[in-house]
């Protein structure tokens, strides 16, 4: 029995799990369990080994067939300098520290096709048979240089570019130029040739730049000289034609008058702006506030007198009537004072406002007058002094061009000096380390190829294993069975083949390791074959091995013939779980499965043996009226059985057969009827179950699988509960779910499940199902006999 399920049943008072209340659990554990992946790798390690062998073989073949290449490296230093267009500075150099594109440009120039063509021409690679792969051509010019077309030169340059590698060394000015070739001597020659060609190209480029700069500067100086002479001739003609202009050619008097008027105009504008702001400020004030400030406080005094009179009037009004003569007099004084205050406020407010407005208008008129005068002066200046302005403009132009001509003349002198110093062949690139002839090939590398093959083989192997594991929809562990079907695992029956390998046991079944149940009804719920083996072959692997050299040890009745095996202990655990699974008296238990071949008959027979070992009268009933097999297990006749009783041809006393196992009796199915479902659903079947309840202590019924036929659903209500058998590695998850749903709709009571042919893992995964075998290993009779 699954230990966790057993403990859960003990805490809950060993109550059964009715099918209608079965928990709907997911297909698997939501938590990541790495041991599952390890176990999957264990089961399919052959695939991983095949992938590694294929990858290793491919790497070795590739290493053998790949042409060996040699690599040689030249190290150069590229200083961060360049020659300016006009050769400014000492020595004609400019430090280009802030040009971020400088070094990437140099690297791209090294990889350019033009540089590769220069290397081909300098090293005469078109004459090298090692490089070209053909014999030297006799077509040679008088100077000894082989004639080569531009197309052929570009093709050879492309080959050179393919073998070149430019690798800058970080945080330095050093660059490594590596070249790969099948010839070590040629690799070193081309690597050095690249460095020398790059240095030569830099020197030639600077020489061409200096020559172009000198020519350009000379042309610009001649052009400026012609422009200056033309402007001077125009100024001389202008002075001769206009005598008045000759007296004051620059128009200084007009400029001074204009500056004076502009100063006055700016002052008047400032005054006008101030007056405008003052006037708008007056308009924003209340009349009383403005009148009080302009009257020297008279408004405040009158308001104070008015307040005193009003206060006295209100005080006496509490004693006297308003019509009292004294009160009438005081009222008249208050009204007179109010009128006086109102007149004073209006007079002062209007006086101040009018004065501010008059000042604003005066300033505005002055501004308008000066503006008109300036406009008139500007018009006069345009009319009278246009010649002076034109003269000044041409004179300024001449001065500017003379200064530019002087600068260009100075630059031309510096450029000529730099041109004369080019004979020194100074360059900002120098060779640090020249290439040496390599002694070992650069590639292929057997170590590198095997490392890559190992990585690729492992990746493909693991991917294939996990893909097959994902596509494998069969149930292989008790945890998966509980998660899918939703009921506790009452017992885990180990695989006899595994027991044989680990403990010297023999195989069981008819012709192989496992339960050779072999149902074949001719139809199924979702496939023509109807067999669990066929569905397991479709969704996953099959646990089937054949070893004809070993004698056969059948699992049926094994608890009677060899009760000390781990398999027998599993059935005794199942017996204990069933006895504890119900609070009521347990009498009749049916055994079924989702598909044929999952060990129902073997489980029923072995359960009958372990129950009979308690000293109770036990009956095993073969209710599989379509493909009965129990009579073969007990080696009894099947001519008389349940079918004979249900058809009324025999009495119940003649059905029970002694199996040879103490306290265990069997009732075979009898002849195969044409209507098995109708017979099982009849009243006589109900009476038969009631009769055997009273005659035996325990009744175990072997029923057909639940998915192909409905016989298990028909017999379920007549029993105290059902046990579902599942074969590890064969039962598909979808079939298990469908079996659960079919039994749940019938509202049948389910005690739990039995996982048959379970294979444990020596790596530790699910090793809690190995303890029976480990505990019994020292007392194995076969080993004791061999030792004797």
C-alpha cells in the first residue's frame, strides 16, 4: 500500500473514498521534481548514448576530412594621429583624440578589398602556385610582372579577405592581423605583407593629400587676388565720379546725427512707457484711495468726523426718536458731511486722472515727433549717402579677402615644407611583432571538435529524452496514478523481471516478464484493438522482455508457492489496506481495470490466497463471462460455473471448487454466453451474490475491464466496493481518466488502486517501494539453497 495513502486513511478513521466524491486532481505534480527527469534519463539512457556516439563519430570524421589550416599573426601599433588637409601644427600632424570613428575606420580599411588587392600585387600572389592552386603562367611582361585582369585580381583579393582576421587588443593601440592558409609559410608571408601594405598605403595617402592641398591652396589664392583687384578698381572709379562723396566717403556726419536722434528717441520712449504705466495705475485705484493720497489726508479727516457723528447718532437713537429735533439736526450734519466728502473725492480723483493722462499724451507726442524725424533722416541717408554705404561695403569686402589670402599663403608655405619632408617615410603605423611560421595547424582541432560534439550530443540526447517523456502518456509511478485517477494507491506490486534481476528470481506470466492477461474483445472504447498494450505502444514504451533461457515463475498463486518474496508482501499490504479501508464489515470486493492486460486476474487470485491465509473461508469468483481465465490459473474445469447458475441449469452447491489452497475456493465463469451483460444484470445474479455473502467470509470477484464493456459497472452496486488495477508503463492517462469518470457516474464505491509491474529506480527515485525486497533479501530461499 502507498504509505502516504495508508497514513491518510488511518487519520481519517479508515473511511473509504466514494467515487462520486473523488477529487479531481491534475495530471501531475505542480512542483518541479528533478528526480523525475533523472529517472527519465535512466530509462532512456540508450538514446543519450546513441546521440553521443553519432555526434562523436561526426566530429571525428569531420576532423579527418577537413583540410588543415595554419594561422600566423602580425602585431601592429596604430597611433591616434592623422595629417590634416592643410598640414597645420608642428610636423603636419593633428591629434585626433575625440574622433570616435577613427579606430573602427582603420579596422575597416584593413579588411577592405583595396587593401587585399594591394597585398596581392605587392607579394605577387598571382604567381604563387600554393596560393592560386595552379602552375605559374608564362605570360610575363618585360618587367617580369604577370599580367592579371581586374576581375582575377578581385577574385584573389576576395580569397585574401576570407583568410584575414583583424583582432584589436582592448584598451591598447595594438591590432593583431592573423591569416589562415594551408601553407604555414604563406600564412606568415601574407600576415607580414598586410602590415607592410597598410603602412605603405598610409604614407602614400598622406603624400597625395599634401599634393592635393598645395594645388587647392594655389588656386584659391589666385582667385582671391583677382577679386581684390576688381574691387579696388571699382572704388577708384567711384571716388573720381562723386566729389562730394570724396570729401566724406564714409558718411560720418550722417551716422553721428542718427545716433543722437536714436538716443533721444530711446529716452522719450522710456518716459512715455512710465507715464502710461502711471496712468493705468491710477485707473486701477479706487477714487477714495487716490483722493486721499492727493489731498494731503483731507479725505481721511472727513471720514473720521463722519464716523464720530454716525456713532453718536446711533447711541442717542437708542434713547430718542428720529423725529426729535436734536436727532433731526444731527442727521442733517451727517448728510452734509457725506456730500462734502463725496465732492472732495470726485474732484481730487478727476484732477489727478486728468493730469496723468495729459502727461502721457505729451510724452506720446514727443515720441511720435522723434520717430518721424528718424524716418526722415533714414530716407535722406538712403538718398544722399547710398554711395558712401556702397563704398564702405566694398572696402570691408576687400579687407576680408586680403586677410583670407594672407592665411592661405601661410598655409601654402607650411604645406610645401611638409611635402619636402615626406622623403622620411614617417608613418603613424609600425610593426610590433612580425609573423612567425607556425608549426602546428590552427584547425581542425580534435579536442575542440569532440567538445562541441559532446555538447551537441548531450543537447540532442536530453532533448530527445524529454520529448519522448513528454509524448509518453502512460502512468509509471504511484504518484502519477493518484494524481490522475484521484484515489489512494493501496498496493504497489513490483515487476517480477526487476525482482529477478535484483534478487535471483524467475520471470512470471506466459512466455515473458509480466501479466499475460491478453484481453481481446474485438472492440474498444476508442480503438479497434481494444488492448492496453496497443495503446501503450502508441503513447509510450512497453515493459516487455523475453528471456527463454530462464525457467518461468508465474505470479498467480505466488503467495502460496513462495510467500517470502517481495511480490507476496505487496499483496499482504493490499489485504491490510482493504481491511482498514471500510468501517463496515468487508465481504465482497470486485477487481477491475481500465483496459485488458493490467493484472486483474492475478490480483484477484493472489488476494484470495492472502485472505485465505488468515484462516477465513474465501471465494474467488470469475465474473468475466467474455474471456474467462481463472480456471486456467487454478487448473480446474470451466464447463460448470456462474453462467450455468444464472441460466437455471445448476444449483449453487455445485459451483464452488476447492483450489488446493487451504480455505480458498473458486467459482469459474462457465461456458461463454451470448448475452453476458444481461446475465450479470439479472435478479439471479443479485440472489447469487447474496447467497455467497452468507456462505463465505470474503468474496473476491474478477470483473472485465471497465472501458471496453459495462460488466464492471453492472456488478459494482452488488459489492462492497471496487479495486482498480493499473499496469505501470502501459495504462494511458486518458484511459485512466475515462475509467474514473465512467465509475463515478455509476456512483460506485472505490477503495483505491493497485499498481502492477512497478519498476523502482536505483538512483533513489521512489525507493520507498523497494523496502520489502531489501528486507527479505537475506532470507531468499533460492539464495539460501544456492549458498548451500
